[in-house]
């Protein structure tokens, strides 16, 4: 069976089955994605992968094999549970249609509670396909926006050995620019991952390096991996052409003050995004420009308060992930080396009217 087709068809049901087997709801995504990654070969060579995946789930969830729902429990009850889990596809229905003669009341009650959880956690539903993909702990993570020290700490914590390879790039020294294996590859404790880090060439990157070197401190602040950049005593802020508001210096340097829809939260989300295309995983790329931004950005006018001032424009997006769309962009305006204005243009579809 095609692996991607199986995942697309069964991922939701497997999440629900995992919770019914005793997996903590908060860990269900991680467990299911890990089991799928480790079972990929078996899935591709099986016409009906369900039994082997269910067996792997029961093995992966502590205590599942000792319950009536586990792989060694009552086969009929276990099959009823898995079939019932597969039917919970529409959270809007608010109930589960399971023949009472085939499933006991306790199971119906458990499933009803599970539906309520799934609705609140957005595990199922029409917007699930639009949420960012979370790689399992058994997969190489995206290391975009990491430096060598942070990447090494993340991988070492998972029991992965790290080798660093310096490569020519236009980012500040030590910035991770890739890895081998690439993000999404299955790894186990004791395996080795090579992180490729930037060894900047001032000559080759003469036009790009200064702007990228200025952009990364703001991104590190957004992702929580670095201190606040230099802000002016008062910072003007605008989102998608809305009337500008101000932040004091004390609030600007406090990352938690940038809550809701803000330049910090949007950049952090964009930096953490991962998309899967076929069997490959795509991670973001950084684009930086310096100069007077265009009068219109995806239909949103440049705020009048900035006039024709030059800005450092930061865009983080996965190339080709959203054809016909506008990626999120942040324009930073500086005066005397301090950021005094932050303009955010959120990610949107062309013609969406927002």
C-alpha cells in the first residue's frame, strides 16, 4: 500500500485508537507519528497494514498490551474498539453512532469523552489539514532558526550523536543551514546526525551577509532562542494595515508581551513549520531585503507613518508550499541602531481580501 495514502486515510483513526488504548491525549500525535515512521516499510509491503500498525501501537503504549484493548486482549473487543474509533470522523455531529448490541456502554462512554477532547484539541475536523506538521521524536527535527549550540542540545537530549560540518553560507557563523540525514528521517538513540553550519564568506556574501546578520537576532528573539534586539524607547507596531499602536521599551524587550497576532508570534510559528510532500519533508527558508518596502504588500498598503523610509524586511516561508499565497513578512524600521517600528503582514491567500 502507498504509505502516504495510508497515513492520510488512517491518521485520525489511529490517534483515537491510541487514546483508547491508554495513551495520554497530549502524547497521541508523537506516539502515532513515531509508530507510522517505524512501520513505513511494513505498510508499503502490506495490502492491509492495520493489524501490524495496531500491534505496533499496542507495543508502543505502556500498559496497552495488558488491557482488554491491547494486542493480547480480547480480539473481538479490540476490533470493536478500533472500528468504533475509525467512525469518529465528524466532530460536528456531537455523538458516535455505534450499535449498542456490539459495543458495551463503558466503551461508548469512553468514546464520547474522547470526541469532546478531540473537538477541543482540534485533532480532527476540517482545519486539521491546514495545521503545521509536527515531526515525531524518532525523526530528525527541523533545525531551521537553530545555531550549532541549540541544535546540538536538542539532538543530544534525544540520545543522538552530533557531528558538525562547516559549509560556505551567507549566514552568521554557527547558524545551522542543513543536516544529514535531512528532517523527517527516522533516527534512533545512538545514531549520528551531521549538522551543517555556516562558515560565512564575506567576499562571496558581501551583499547578503549584513542584512541577514541583522535579521537573525530578531528571529532568535521571536523563537525564544536569543535575547531581545535593540529597541527604541517607544516602538510603533502595525498588523496588516491596522491603525498603529505603541509599545514601551520595557514591553518590547519582553517576549511575552508580543502575544496574540504579532510579529514575534507569527515569525515563531513560521520558523517552526514543516510540510510533507510525498515522502520528503520541507522546512522554511529565510529571505531578507533592505530598502523601501513596496507601497502594497498582498493588497495591504504600507502604513503612512513610515513614509519612504528603508526597512529590513524578513520573510520566513517554505518555498512552493502555498502557490498563489503571500507569506508572512515583518518590516523592521530602525533609527540610530534601534528598532522603532515593526510592521507585520500576515500570511494570506491572494484574492482572499485580507
